[in-house]
C-alpha cells in the first residue's frame, strides 16, 4: 500500500512540474509580444513593419521591415491561425484595383502565401469569417465590398461576390460612395458596410455555403448628412453596434436585430466638445475584450477618447480624453493580455504606448514610442 502512495505522489509531483513548466512558457509568451504595423508607404523599402512589446514594462522595440507592400494601410491577424492579412490600398482614384495579401507568421517574420485582387479600387479594411474561410474587404475607391475565399493554409482565391454601395453626401469628399469598413455580424449571416461617401451603413446577407453577398430586406441604415461613416464593431453579446464617423467625428450606437438584420439608432455622441472650431476627423475604434470600454481616436485634436459601455443598455459614457502622443492618431489596438493600448500616429511617424486600467478603462501614457513611417494600422498575432 505504501508503495502505491509513493508512486501516486511521484506522478503528482511530475504532473505539477509539467504544469509549472507550461505556465512559465505561457508567461514568457505574454512577456514578449510581437505586433505588426501597417503603413501608407508605397516606395521601395516600405510596407509592413514589426515591433516587440515587453508585456511587463510596455517597452516597445522596433524589429524593422518584414514585408515590402505598397500602402498596406490595414492589417488583420487571424485569431486562430498564424496568418496575417493586409490590404494594398491602390486605386483610390478608380484607376486600378487594390489587392489583398496573406502571410504566414513565424515569430516576427512574414512569408507571403497569397495575393489577389480586392475586386475594386482602394482596398481599405478587412474582416474575417469566424471559420476563417472568407475574407471581406471594403474598396473605398471602387464603391463596393467583396468576399474572398481563404484556404486553410491562407492562400487566397479570386473575389467570390461583390456588394455594391450607392449614394452620396454634401461634403466635398462625398461625391461618390466610399465603403470604408466591413464588419461581419455575430452569427455570420450579415455583413455591415459603413460607407463614408453615402452616409449609410449598408447591410448585406451573407451565404457562407456559396460565399455570396446580397442586399438585406432593409438594405441600409441612414446616418446624418455629411457624417461620413468609417468603422463599426459589435459589443460583447452582439446586441449593439458602435459606429464611428470620420467627417463629423461622432459615435453612434445602434440596437441590432439579428433576426432580420436591421439597425435602430439609440445614441450619438460628438468626440469634440461643444463650440469646438477644429476641423473634425475621427479614425480608430477599438473595444476592450471585456466589452466594458470603447476607445476612439480624434485625429483633429490628436487625442484618444475613452468611453464606458453599459452592459444593460449598450449606451456610452465618456470617461477620459488623453493626448495620443503624436499627430493624427490613425489606428489603435489592445494587446492580447489587455494591458496595453498601442497607437499609430500617422502624422508624426510614431507608434506610442498606453497602459490600460482594467478596472475603469483609463489610459496612462508611458512616454514610450518608436519611429515608423506613416503608420496606419496595428495588429497583434494570435497568442
């Protein structure tokens, strides 16, 4: 009997050692995080850059150019595979089609595995189906969104389906439709396309079996004239949609009906204070993994604004406004551990770091930055 207890104890001790080793390995992984940075660079030696974030201190270290791509202004990391997707935002004037690219991630290195036409000019934003089998792209210059098949290894097929926008607005930049974002609704049945040129959020049905898009029964939700919808994301639970407008620098909250794909506006908030004389311009929209806090960037004032999200009503309350640490904060992303917000400041060629308070969502500037030419997107690979 004593021998059995000794053997059991030895096995338990070995199991404990193995668990401790795995915990230490996970800790090391979170201590050093790689991130990729998209840019507006279109010259030789420009494209997608990488950096390393120290998860303990927030220190950011540049790792140099990883892929030479013309205007990779938006990056998207696959949450389940070691893949990175990027746009090549060419053709905003309608003179040619943009491209979508895919890369295999090995540490901070990128290996090209796929490249295809985006199906229109000026590819500007991406979203990925939950099963990883379809990639959606907004073509700002072409006036349409598109669905692109993705193979398990990350290779890209030709555009499978288009979703065409229509309409215009009163602003000088609204002479034609300009889809700026693509957001697949929870459940995967609808694709939402904020259109900066048309002042509309278009809603398209998505058939996962055929990878095709078609207009929903109610094809769009109208926003105020001249507002310029830019990006949208769903809150945790999928009941509410949060929309950022570029031209008017406002946040709109919609109640989402997942059954028939319709939106009902329930709130709007201006990023700028009353009486502001600055030219309005908003850019980044980020939700904390907890769903409790929303972050938006104000390019005109060079600030990041923090909002608390009501779990009961979905409504927003302003919490904090903090200087972005650079000019024209174009994009932002939260690290996988939720502790750091990284901001791409396109106007000053800098990427800056903020510590995130998990309790109240507030940001603390870390006085840490690196130089990256015209940064416009931040993406953290899957842990």
